[in-house]
């Protein structure tokens, strides 16, 4: 198999994971892998050059975009859908078992959720924490 195929596969995997997390950092790594793949088409035996070019592209995009993203997030009118979700009430849509994911509906949004408690469908829960796309919930009765 040619080296450019490995770079293309790596870029595809990074892109799919980026679409699940929406962080933009993996997108820059994806573009770096694509650039390394292009270099491998021109110079197939220079693996070190491919890695260096891909890394520099990803690093450059990360450093360039960080101030832009910070400016965008702090601009007036920007609303991150998950910033005020902690403390809100929701309903379990898909049962939660400790160590496994389920789903919780909060307002009009459905979130992947985890809990240290066993929670059945239609139970009322309270959000106690949030990572990028996963929320942590507890039974509502324990909070009152």
C-alpha cells in the first residue's frame, strides 16, 4: 500500500471523530494529514518530511485559529448551547446504567448522558456536569 493512503485514512478518521466532538482541533490535524499525503505523492520516500510538513500545517492552523475562535466565542450574541445546561432538569429517553451511556432530553435537545445511578426511562433527572458532548445526571428527587 502506498504511504499516501495511510495519510488519507488518518485524515478520514480524524475528520469523523471531529464531527462527533466539534472541537476544531482534530480538523486541523486532519488538514495536516492531507498535506502530508500530498507531500507523499511528490516525495514518497521522505517519511520524515511528510510528518514535519503535516505537523507544521496542523500547528500553524491551531495557532492561527485560536485567537479567532476566542474572539468569536466572546463576541456579543454568541450562545453556546451547553454553557447553562448544568443544574437544568431533564427526562431520561434511553435508560442509563452505571458505566454506560444513555440519552436525556433537556428542553428540545437530546444529549448523550452518563450517571453513577441506574436510571430508567421517563425518570426526571438533574444535570450535574458536562463535558464536550456528554452530560452527567443524577435522579431529581435526590437534589430536592
